[in-house]
C-alpha cells in the first residue's frame, strides 16, 4: 500500500494522517507538540462518543416500547404444525392445568352383573372416566370458518356430523382442542347426562377394554388371528373367528368405537396409542389408488368404506396432516368405484348397485365432507337418489337391489337367518336421508320406516333367526333421530339385548358372542364393534331430524 499524504486524507483526519507521515519519516515530536495535537483532536473523539451513546439510548427505548406492546397483546403465537402430508405425527399437546374429571368405575372393577337399571328413559348415560368436565355447553365449537350448513354435533356450534353411521371425537365443549371440527359434542353431552346411563356406559368401556386387549401388535384387528392376543391368565381363550379378508373393515370399525367415545390419536388418554397404531396400520395398508386393505374378496368395497370412514374421523379428531392425505385418497377411491349416475356394489364401477354397500359409502363421503375434504356433491346426490328409488312408497320398506327385495344372505344361511326377520335396509335408507339432509323431503317415507322398525324391535332370539347386529346398529341410529315413542320402545328393547348379553368375565369379558348372519365373516371383533357403537348413540350425534322430546 502506498503512503498517504495530507492532501489524500479525508476532512477531519488531516492531523492524524500527518502525524503518521511524520512518524514514517522518523520525526520525533516533543511533549508540547503531542499535547497540542491531542487537544486539536479532542472535539472529534467527544462527538463520536456522544453520537454512539445517543444511538444506543434510542435503540434501547424502541426495544422497550415494542416489548411492552407485545406483552400487552399477549405475545405472538407461532404455528409449528407441519403441513407436509409426509410429516411425522405431532406429539400430544401439554396439559397446562389439572382438570376435574367425572368418572365411572374402571372397567376392570366394574361388575356388570350387578346392573339393576330400569330401561325407562330415552337417554341414560354417564360420562366415562377420562372425559373432562365442562359446563360450557352451547358455546361455539370447531373451526370459525366452517360452513353455515355444516351439520352440528351439539346445539351450540359447528361440528362434524360424522358418518351417517359411525362415530368420531369430541371438542371444546368437552375438553378437546379449539379448532377441532368435531366440536365439543360427545363428551359434552356425556357430562350433561351425568349419572343417567351408568349401566350402559360400563358396557361401552368394557367393550373398549376387550378391543384394546385384542389389538394386534401391528395396530390392526385381525378377525382370524385376534385369539393370539388372548390372556391365558384370564381363563379360556376367545372363540369366534372371522375372515381375514375383512381385516381392513374391522380395523376401521374398531377404531370408530374409540373415536365415537371421544378418544383420538393425539390427546393423552388410555387409548391414544391404540387409535394411533390403528390409523397407522390403515395408512400403511392403502394402495396407490387409495383402497384400504386387500382386494382378494369381491366384497372388499365394504371393508374399504369402513376403513375410509375411520381415517376421515381420525383426521377430523386432530386435524393432523399425516392422516389427511390418506383420508382424501380413500374418499377419491370411493368416487372412482361409483357407477356413473348411480351407486355402488362390489368393485370399481361394477355396473350393478345395492343399497347396503351404498349406505356405507354414503357414510364415508359424508364424514369426509364434514371434516373439510374434497367430496363430490353429485356422488352423494346420486347415491341417495338410488336408495330412494328402492323404497316402496306405500310401505316405506327399502329393498336390496330392487323394490320389495329382502336383505341378502350368504348361501346356506337363509333358513337360519331369514331376511324377513329384519328391516336392516330400511334402517340404512333412513340414516342415508337423515345425514345427507334429505329426510325432511321424504318425511312420509321416514314415518313409514319408523313404523316398520317399531314392529321389529331387537330381540336375542337365535332359534327364531332374529339376531341381526347390523340391523340393530343402523336401526338404533335411525330411531334415535326419529325420537318420541318409537325411540322409547326401541331403546328399551336394545338395552335389554345388548347389556344382558355382554359377557361378564374371563378373556371374553366385554364382548358378545358372534351369532347373527354375518358372524362367520366378522367373528367376535365384528360383534363387539357394532354392539359398542349401538350404546354410544346417546352422545354420538344430536337429533337433527324428528322429535326431540319423549
């Protein structure tokens, strides 16, 4: 670098640079000269120091003022949720405070044999031991931007009507996180009905306990292998196996019993891992087209509908993106399977339709729509129209593939389980109308249907071929919505059947013997799921149709 001279130095630095030049030339300054030069430089140094102090003071005042504003505003909330569909499952939120819990006895301490409840009330339920107490019934629930016509799960806000049939979770009114589209309905209604349904809630909790004990390590419920989970210490192993081709559908139904009781894959509780592992199994066993489970049997569309329904409600209960893509893919596959302008049966666009498969598909589509997924409105409209086309306008009875046709039975089963002893398809049609908002348009058919169901109440009569858990499940959903005296009669008969026939001890405690037309297909897992879901009807859905009084 070349030497600088006085003329090259910036203004205000001449003396400093000249001094450096003198030093380079070997000039020796006297003491007086040094003092004089320092005195001439002093104003520059003082000004620089004062300028730095002033700047620091101003910045400090600005920082303190912004900090006070942030504190007054309560701080800035930053979302850390990963919107990537491949994201890991988010951890459960920390519980910030201890909440009072309203409890029923632990399942293992419940003596169901001592139930003395009289079956005289429309609703008689008690909150389960893990449901949080809340007196905030009627508060707004779920997403603030939910559509106004979203079917609500409680009287106070927006929530998920869920499937046309099988359950979902809870929400703000009962302790669930704000923003959950399921709303505060189920646990809220449970708490609101405290001590009214102690007997039936014990039965529900015993059913959930059996399902937890018989879940496979991979998260599924295998109807052909669940006995491998039996505990020899509890006595005789369970009997009643089903077909392995139904593993996806039964895993879906089992998950729905937990979701229907307000348990999900994120909130801390006794079944968090049960639900999470079940949903993970479904997601892992979904193919590229979105179909859940194997397609080895032509009836795989039944299984897919139940599994898709569970995944939709698993997503809705937490809004975790990890479940969203799986649920959407499942919904897309349902639409891909629908016959053009018609409905569903076995496989993709098979060309023929039936009311049974169609009912399950409509359930899943409705659940997907209410949790914010993309769902074809025309697919739902065509499906309900098909069901109505099979309904006799004079009697209200819905047929299987044509008006007047009885429910189907497998070969060799018709004599033991005659289709004339059930109104299952009429109940399916009633639920389809109710939860797709078309029941009011078909009020006459709804009244005729209720009359038919009232004449064929649940009864545990194996010799007479009258046991039909599939019918009881759909019939319970439909009659609860109808309400009034029809519901009263159905409710009394249902509870006598379901409560009295749940097994009270051993490894089979909490289960029901699989004895109905579909026992060989679903086995004990099937009977436990449907009977448990029947007794969750009191808090799963609000009444959105018919009478609301006794």
